[in-house]
C-alpha cells in the first residue's frame, strides 16, 4: 500500500497508449491498492488511471461515492475496471474537469451523459455496467488516459473553456 | 518594445484576418493573444500583440490606414502598460454560472450587471441571445462570474428576487463544480 507520485503534463508517458492486461494475477492487486491509495490521497479525487503513475496498463479506478456531488447521484460505488471498453454512449453534458496530471488548469469538457462499459473487475471477472452523469464523466476521463488522451485534447475553445486554477485545492 | 491591443470591427467577409495579420506581420508584431466572433453579421476581433521596438500607439496605428479605407474596417490600436498584460485568466473567487431568461425587454443585462458590480463580482464571460419565435421572443443571458469571498448571498438573492418580479425573468445561480480526476 502506497501513495505513488502522479506524472504531470507534459510527461510523454501521459500521451502513450496503454497495453491491455493479459491476465489478472495477484501481483496486479497491489498495484490496484496503490492506485486507490493515490486517488484517495488527492483531495476530492474520484478517479485514477494506471498511466498517471507511469504504468502503461489498461487499469482505471473510479469512486464517485467518495465525493459530495457524486454520492448524491446514481453510482456504482468503487469500480476497478481492467481493459475497459466503452461499448456505447449517449447524450451530452458539459462538466468542469480537473486532472491530477494537469494541476494548473480546469476545463469545460463535453462528455456523454450515459455509457455502457465492458471490463474485467479486480478478480478478473467479466462485467458489463451502465453509468450515468457524474460517474460516466469520470469513466470517460479515465479511459481517455489509457489512450493517451488528456482533457486538453478535448478542449474546443481555449478562450472560453480553459481556466487557470488559482490554487490546487 | 511594448504590447498593444488591436481591435477590429467590420461587416463580416472572407479576408479580414488575412489582411490584419499581414499588416501585423509586416510591421514585425507577434500575436500573443487573440479571439474573434461574429455578432449579427459584424466581425469583431481583438488581439494583443507585442513589438520588439515600438511602444507608442502612434507608431503602429498608421499601418492600418489602408484597411480602414479599403475594407471599411474600424481598427483601434492602444498601447498597453506591461503590468496590464496578464496571459492567463485567473480566478480570484468562486466560479459560478448565472443564467437569466424571460420575455425580451430592455434593461435585463443592466439590472443584473448593476447588482453584480455593486458587490465587486467580476463577470468573466457573458453571452446574450434572443431565441424563440418572432412574436414570442425569449431573451437568454448566461454569465460566468467570480463571486468574491465573503459575499452575502442571501442579500444578493433578495436583489435578484426583486429583479425577477420587476422584469418577470428567471435567474439561477449555480456553482461551477470541478470534478477532480
């Protein structure tokens, strides 16, 4: 169990595509625990991806139930998604996103309102789950990390959609 | 050396950006910041440029004479002090969105903006639009604001209530929450 250092933009690893996990083995379990520790160590942190700590494997964790706004919305609680794939999405929403890897900025990003996700859970069991609203945004953001996509890549207008943080809360 | 703001307004058509940027290039200016929009067929652009030698408005301004006369553009050049040039939009308070809508009538923007100004609320973005049908136009205004620390929200809400009644508009204030990922 450990809080790992978060890679910060413009670290080139953040723009790499991560490789699928071949098999879910017990040693993956300690990496997942470290990811959760790292996510929870960040104030308000509701998601993390393995590439953010420099491990180019397709693993993400999302837990919006830990945040005030997320806990009030429909959610799946703690999600560990290995090799996640977004099978379908629908609707649109605009959310102000912040990212541990881009600490100085926040941005208004358009995301799908609803997603259908296929993944393996931490036991290697195949799951298909639906997610809406706040949690669906978190999943889309984290899956983007696995493809080397940062929210900066999704900003459509730097004038109206990108904001410098006064300080990182 | 110095910074200038250059604002350009004129009837929209292809080639305005090309002509303005050509002049800036020929004068040796570096475009550091710019944005443009089209409002009811009027093209409007504002740029902040830097010149390694020029510092006074009068040095850069005459270069735009040809587009003023040939293209009918209104071009205003203004020398900026170094301390006026801030490259990033920094939030000083808590970002909020205020949306206002109702039947189109004069004074909506002013009434809301006045109350905000009285409380030192900085408006960082403003969009207004008339939507709906011709005989039933609806006025929509969306503001992004920074609410300063310690602002009395109850008192602001009371003022907004008065405006709601006076102008029969709907006013909603909501925080822009950032998702930490």
